[in-house]
C-alpha cells in the first residue's frame, strides 16, 4: 500500500514536553490518511532513546534496520 516517510523532523529542546510532537504527528496522520496513505515510516538513530519512547507511544513498531556505510 501507499506509505509516507517522515524525515528530518525534530522539536527544539526548549519546546519539548509540551505536546507539540504529538500534535504535529496527529496532524500528519490526518493529512496523509485523507490523501489515501495507509502507513507511515521513519528512521531514528539507535542512540536517540527519547525519540524511541515517543514513537512507541505513537504506536510505531520496529520492523527492520537502516544500514549506512560512510566512505
């Protein structure tokens, strides 16, 4: 099915904990569902535990790994 990928999104440190991320993501959910998308995917760094907690609370599941090789 059709999916959308959220990329390069962050909330400035001074604004965290105010529900802005939740409001922003729920706006995205409504928008993309109205456009016929069936899923949302994203990447987050393994060291970013705060984002993991947020995404788990939003109902995201870990389904794979993202690999990177720098030259």
